[in-house]
């Protein structure tokens, strides 16, 4: 199976309305994967080097959150190589996506992707997430980089404070452990835990949806 056929098969399985068109989204994503492979030869963007695994473990894994999150302004905390923010930006060109990544080499890569793929809906913030402030109402604050829900809230919870009451923090997890709830700051609670099926990936995935309470 060719890479484009593999990716299109996974995209079709997600049952999501990709407004640019599924073929257009797949072409952009494969260009993005090619850039990851190119930069991985010099910089350690991701531990995964196999292109097939990059598609399933990174690209399709990122796309799988789409039916469960809200737009149109999303912030990706600790974006690294642009995951999940860049696949989300490609799938939703009308959304505004902010990638926060303090590592300067990775941030340079994100800028290169933005330029080469002409992703005008992307903003790169190359500093600590604690320093980011938005003039826009945020719908979703997402991260797949932080293992602790408490760390996620301490780093990015301020972005929900005083914001849209519908704003949600979304933590991408493998196997979810309920005990993490006990560590949450008092002003936040786990609203729901969503099992996620990632086409082509035989592994547990969950989204932990967190809301701020008054």
C-alpha cells in the first residue's frame, strides 16, 4: 500500500468533514511528513523515524481528536514537531492555530513548515507557555506532550481563566489513570474522558477533557 493510499484510508475512517477536501489534506500531510523526515536527519524532532509509523503514531493520531474538539481558535502546548497542531491546521484552514514550543530548533522547524505549506492560519510562539496571552477567545487548549494533568493546568490553565466559558483543555493520553484527578487544582475538573480509535494503530488512546469551574 502506498503512503497516500494508506493515509487516505485512515482519513476516510475518521468520518470527519475535511473542508479543504480529503485528497488536498492528504497531500499537505505527506509534504509535512517529508519535512519531518528531512529535519530528523539533523535534528531530533521525533523518536519515530519510520515513515509508516510517523503516519499512524503522529499524523493519524493527531487527526483522531478532530471529532471531539471545538474550533475555531486552538492552542497546542509543547507542540514539538507540530503535533497535533499542524495536522489540525491542515484539516481546518479556517481555524486559528497557535503552536507553543520553546525549543528554538523545533520552533524553527515549525516556521519552515508554516512557510513551505503556506499555512497562514498558524502562529508560532517560541517561548514558555506561561508567557503566552491571547487577545482572541480560545476554544481549545490541547497537549500531547505533558504526562501530568496537573503540569498541563499549571502551565496553560491561565489561558482558560476569564476566557470563553466553553473553553476546554484537552490532554491526549494513551492509557488513562483515574488517580490523576486527585492532583487537579481546585478550579479545574475532568469533564469527561473520551476513548479514541486511531485507524491503523493498535493501542489505547484517550482524550481527557478538562473545564475550568467558578
